[in-house]
C-alpha cells in the first residue's frame, strides 16, 4: 500500500512499539534479575533507493543518505528513546499533530556535523531522561535491522519484514 501522507507517523509508531515490546522482554527468562531489553531507535524521512541484492541469498535492502542519517539517529540516540531528524520531526507534526515531539538539541553526528535532533515519545510515558540520566541506564545490545522478504519467491506486493539481529546472527546467513 502506498503511504505518501503518513510515513513519518508510521515510523514513529513502529519505533515506539518496538521499544515497548523490548521493555517487556526479559534479557534472560531464567534470570529476571538481569532485567529487560533496552534499545534506542532513530529515524529520518527522505528519498532512498531499494533493490534486491545478492546472488545466492537475495535480500531486499535500501540505500541512500536518508538510510545513513536514520542509522546515525539510532547510534547517537539514548537508551529508551526514539530520536529523529528535524525533517522527520516536522513531517511527523504535520502527519500526527497529537505526536509528542521534543527538541533534544544539538548533537554531533558523524559524517553530518552538528544536527538539531528531536525525541519522539509515547503520550502515556513521562518525558525523556536527561542525557546524564540516560547514560546511567544499562547499555543496549547492538542490533542491526535487516529487511527480508517474508516469503520465497518474492511476493508481487513487496511485503517485507524487519528483522532485528545481533552482528553475530547476521554473519550466519
């Protein structure tokens, strides 16, 4: 389904949903004292290119500055937060006027310089932690999103699933 008018809203809701699911997931079900999974998320909005890549194992992937900037939003973000660019925040405010979007401020972003970034938060949750409070939170296990076709042969509708995997899991493909 083409989604020209609400893509930023969908990404924000997806990011908040993934964070909520992670927060309910025990790191080790046999040892609840280890706590719950803690992640950070980030997104941007803009042009990109997508295509199938690979010879033996075909994977659908996306490329472009938007993808790279979204990755930087995640990597410079804080645990338990969804961080986005000004471009994405502006679109989100138009697409969902009820969205809670708060300016984080200037962040040094590798390859981009200083960027003004924003936190998106769930309306039912308290405001974001300060940088110093967030740094005291447990470190997130690095996960890398991978887009994969949900069936083989590829469906005509282009259905995709997002798989979060650790670098070790990705090397097993």
